[in-house]
C-alpha cells in the first residue's frame, strides 16, 4: 500500500470494530480510499447518509433496464455501449442465433458474461459449450463466434488496451473463491473439427473502435492443436465459493473475480447472512471515493435494493454516499431470511465512466429517489 499519512483516532461515540457493535441509534458510513484497501474512516451518523430530499446536477445515481433494449446485433461490435472510460467498456449484447461473421477485438481482452441462454462458442483455440452465468475471458486478438441454442444475452466487459488477471487472494491463498484448476479452456473436439469448412468466412476486427472486415476463402478457425499458457478461460458463477465471515460484513473487494488495468470485476453470489448478534447484515453505507461503481444484476432477489430485477444495471459514480435501500436497512441486524439469493456482476472503475447513448425509456429516472423511505 502507498505510504499514506496514517493516524487512526477516535472522536466521540464510535464502535472500535468496523461494521459491528454500532452505537445505539446510529448509522455507520465508511469513507474510504483505494477501493476498500486504503485509509478509511467509519463515521456514526444520527440519520441515514442517503436521506437526501432533492438532487440537482449530473452526478446522480443511475439505473438502466437493459431488458428494454430490443433487437439483436449481428456483431458484438454493434452492441450498445452502456458505460465506458479509456480503460473499460461495457456493452449489452442480444446475441443472434448464429453469428454470420467471426469477431476479433484488437482493442483489448474481452469478458463475455452470459446473462441468459446457452450455445456454443468457437474460437481459434477450439470449442466451448457456454451457458448462463459463464464468464468467458477472450484474450485480445482471439477470433471467435457464437451459435446460440436458446436466446442469449451477454454483458461484454472490454479491458481496453489491457489484459485480465486473477486477483491476489492474499491471506486465503490461491485456491479460495475458485481454484484456478476450475478454469475451463476450449477443446479441439469433434464439434470444432466439424465446423472447419471451405466456405468463405469474414472476420470483423475492432481496433480503436473502427471495424475492418477480412475475408478468407476457408474457415480460419482451422487449428488442429495448440500449446501454451494463453487461451480463453471460462468459469461459471455457480463455481464461485464466496468468502464470508459470520461476524464481519466483508467489503465488496472480497468478491473480486478478475482484475483489469484501473478496474476490477467482482461477483456477488448467494451466501449466508452474518449471524453474529452485533454484526451488520447488509452492506454498510459508504463513499468509495476513488471508484465509480457499476452493478449488473444477473439472477435472484437483490436483498439490498428494492425494485431491481435481473437484466438491470446501476451506476454509482464516485462522489456520493450509498448503501442499502430502506427495506433492507430495516433488517440490518435481523435479516428476514438466512441467506442471500443473488448473483450480480460488479465493475469498479478508477476513472470516471461515461454513460452511452441509450435508447429512451431504458433509464429508471426515479432511481435517485429510491432511498427515500416509503411515504416520504
Ligand atoms: Fe458501493
């Protein structure tokens, strides 16, 4: 960690242990740097830190219902951009039944997160059967296409001009959360060899956002073998075994799945709620002061957010405090059920994200008011 000026002090009424044993009648807020890894203060407030009654100006929390995006896109490069900055770009893609052309991203590694549907991915390295909940990390430059069996939608997360890595698992070691041996790679199998034909194939290559189309008189996915330590990898969210503590609400950084340059991809999976009597059971209020936060809701019932359903995405720009919605807050010490039932993909970006040019009606304009208690 950088050599910050460190001077832990206690002023007034506080807890000495973050996220536990809060002074009676208070709401805890974490003010933190470096995405939950840097200097932080826990502040104990009389009122919920999300109790605003009015909001003016552009820096407001946003929510978008991507289910309302209609029509599929023949190429992933035509999928609408949701949020982007120079280091990461998120697109939402309604995959066609059969991609007519191959795709190749020369701008960076790409994660294809399959939100719905199943099918087959063919790439330079072979064949992977893919299904909902799969993260498929395609190294920059990989040629690929998808044949979907059932209607497929995917969140595309481009590591612009960068590469994906696995996070440092620190104290819990490399086999926690998921064992790297769980990563699947494409196979040179019968399905792959069977698709190698002498038809004309086109490859749509994206570089600096511009598309070039290259035509081959045969299928260029014609490998008969490969060796090496560079290949697409796949892990399904069902194979992620989340870290938790029964006595301490872990920060979102405990759920980091992939690391890019100046952004991270985290996965929230079903897990039991904390059981310690004095431990918080909901996310603590926080301002994550170095990061813009994006959450894509994949499946389940999102316990800390009201009126959010699978296929929606929320955007919390750096600069405002957020935390549980009022309904979840009521259950902060006594949850209504024993475990969470949610899968969500979080992207935290170090640099300000820009919202794409999205179709009208996609945004939930009232999201900024969603922290108001019912009746207010
Ligand atoms: Fe957050």
